[in-house]
């Protein structure tokens, strides 16, 4: 499944869905790196509003993705983490490192537009 990546100015936007495979994640990471490299994007919002859980694997993938794009000078915000997802994430010992969060997509875009 191809995950759409939209561009708004210098910010890229993507949304994760529940039924992602490992291959989908790897493809997304590669495409994000390519787009950031070609377009010089300075921000990335990964929206997880539709996820009802984030396990330790997905939290590690999100952290790795943030680190990868960070090397290219791109700031990352994860938006839409639901309260139940946050609770589950802490219960399984997962963490998303070096990533700012926002309640929703609009706040994520605003945070990056302000230089965050």
C-alpha cells in the first residue's frame, strides 16, 4: 500500500493507518528521505489520529524515521496521538524519542511553521 505524502510549503504531511506492513513502513521511510532530499523540506508531520494503538515496534519505527529525516535537517512532529494510545504506549514501554507532538494536524503544522 502506498502511503500518500502531501506537501504544504516546506512541510510534508503523511498519515499512518492501522493496517501497515513492515514493507509499507520501509517504503514510506525511503520515500520521505528522497522527497526531503530533493525538495529541501524543513518539516514533517506524521499524523497518527486513525491509530487505535502504537506498539513498541511502531514507536521504534517512528523514532528511527524522525532520526533519519533529522539528519537531513528536517524537524518532525507527530500529531493526533489519542489518550488511549498514549496510555498503551507507556504501558508497553515504548517511547518516541526526539520528536515533538501535537494534538492534531493543524497544531502540528503550526508548530513547524513557527520554527519548531
